[in-house]
């Protein structure tokens, strides 16, 4: 733990509240949920400042487990949000407040109310498709969906019959009969579009379209195998998240073994051709609360080209306490002075078939006000200064700009920026207060990539993001604090 934190607490206890407001990534105790079991797999902030959560969880006083719900800006359950058995998987924003959500087998689209969008069918109602095992999905700007997993197609007219693992759908949920759907001898669990339109894939296969692949491979935009990208991994475990760096190298998080090795690696970096980058080293993870000490990195968040936040199932890195969350630099070295508390706390989930110890953080995403949400399966969070044992499954952390003096000019109470992460466009809204004049979007090196004059009167502007690569940017509107904007692949 940092010495200056000890100084602030022991010698000057009346400064605690002030100090806490100055420390990035410390816990924001103004947000707290009441959900208890079992986990949260994805969160998405909406335009009104509430948070849609997806996973499998229960709220006190609510009879059944929920798979999708909404909480308000302080973490209280929104009883008007009507999703019941929908969801459980990753959330993805789309136009006009619509949200895609993965289920155990397919993908659904939700209205802002939480009800199913009647313009998007349950995929199993389609004529040619039957779901078996869900995986991951990608949403194109026009609402079409690419879904992975393992599913049965029965389209004899176009010759697609049998088990398929990459399948395209229209923006109404029907099988896209204009595409060439793809097969492998296993299940593709995760896909992620890269800046060049190709997709990284991972799963339990050894062949794809009849060609040998490892647990990580890459396909072209239309689905054919990229044979110039070969990753030397054993057919064991697999990655859970990816970050593509500007030079084409790829950071992988998960649980993996290099070809010919029995050493478990939780973070690897690949060269642009898929070979292992020998200059990156981060190997010592522990998850002592799991059977067999089985650490897994579940998420990687790029904060800057030299700072990455990793989340997952672990309680120590290089022997240091890191309860499910840590920061590393681009060489793989652990950043010593961030997330140096105990992190998330464990809890035991008891059911008739036995008990399971949960203690993990699945991911971290930026919030509209410049902070961050973390989510996963945990009870309690210790940021190194405060140990809040009442935190449950989703918590809020302060952002990088805490402690920065605010401008004295009158301003609107809240600047709303959504969706964030964004892909096709981002919306800025504010009512009254400051009359802004200019929007600047800059990359993390300070280079302006987009400048847009602001409209007169109450602010509402929809800014297209076409031409900007995926990654982190700073959005600055005159009269408001800078905001971190994430452009998704």
C-alpha cells in the first residue's frame, strides 16, 4: 500500500474525504447495488445515467433470479424495467436506445423499456436456424449480427446444412441467406472485429473450414481463414479478451499454454503474424481461492498505449495482492501504485449440488461522467484506502480527472455522452448553463482527430465516428470537463 495513503489516514484523518476525491480508481461509495448472487457479465450505461446489467443475479425481495435488469445512478433496482429471462451475456448499444444482449443460445434486442424489440425476432423462430450453444456476437452499424457458437442450419436451397460456428443474420433476426456461413469442429466462444475488418476468434476447435487452427485464429471480413496469422498455442484453455495495438501486435488475456509447454500463461502478446512476442512477460498469477489455483484473465482495457487494466479470477500477481484487478505497462510489468489494495472480496454461493467460491472482476468500462464501472462476482471491494464490505457485483471507481479544478463559468449540471463505448456515432446532450462553442476529439497523444462546432441553445449533437479507429479518445466540449470516449471495433 502506498505510504502517502497511510499518511493521509493516520496523521490527518479529517482529510480522508478530500483525499479520496483526489485518487483515480478509488472506490466511489455513492454507488452500491443490493444484488447478491451470482455474477454480472456485462454492464451498459444508458442516456439517463442508469446502468443496464446482464448476468445471473438476485435482488433482495425479488422472487426470481434476473438475467437482465436496470439500476439507477446510485445502484438501486429500477422496478419499471421489464426484462425478465432475457439476456445474461454481453450488452451492445445500438440506435435510439436499443440494446443487443447475448443469451445462452442466441442474441436478443431490447427496447429502452427492457422489453423485447418486436422488430427483431427470436432467432430460433427463423426458418433455417436452430441454436445449440451460444458464443459471442458482433453488431454491424446497420444492425446486422454475426454470431458465433455451435448451431444447426437447415438451408438446403443454398447448401447450408449441419453444424455451423459463424453465422450472419439480418437486422430483423433472420438468417442472412446472402452470406457464406462457416464451420469448424468445435465451438467458437469469442469473436472480435479488428480495425481492418478481420475477426479474431477463439474456442475449442482444432480445424476451421477443414484447415488446422489453434485456440486463436483470425478470419477475413467475409469469414475465410487468414492463413498468414498462426498462433502457437496448445489445444487447452483459451483467450477471453483481446486488445489490438496500433502496430498490429495483439495482447491476449485468458488461460493459455504455449506450444510444447505446460506453463499456464494468463497474458500473452502476439506479433502481427501471430508469433509469440518474447519481449512481453507477465506469468506469475495466483487464484488461491479456486480449486487447483486456476487464475484467468477475463478482460483487458486499454487505458493508454502504455497502460492496460486487466481483470479476472486472480488474487495475486508476482506475489502482490491484486484482487481481480491490476494495471500493467506495455512490457507486461505490474504497475505498483495502482489497484494496490485487496480488490474484490470472495463469497460462497451455496446450492443443493454444493458450494462455489466466487471472487472475480469480469471487466471495467468507462462511465459517462469520467469514472469507471467494474463488474463481476464478488462481495466487498477494498481499494487500499477504504474496505467497503457492502459492495456487490457492480461498483463505481473514480476517473482520471478527479481533483481537477472545475471551470468557474456557469454550466449545465450534467453533460451526457452516449453510447460509450461507441461505434458509428456518439451523442452529446446538456440542458441550460454553459453555451458551448466547439467539440474537439483528440487521441491520447493529443492530436485532434475531429472538431465540430456546437449548435446554439441547448446542446444536442450526434457526431459520426466514421473513419476513426477503435481505441481511447478524449472528448472536450468548451465549458465541460474532458471525457474519455471509447470507440469500439
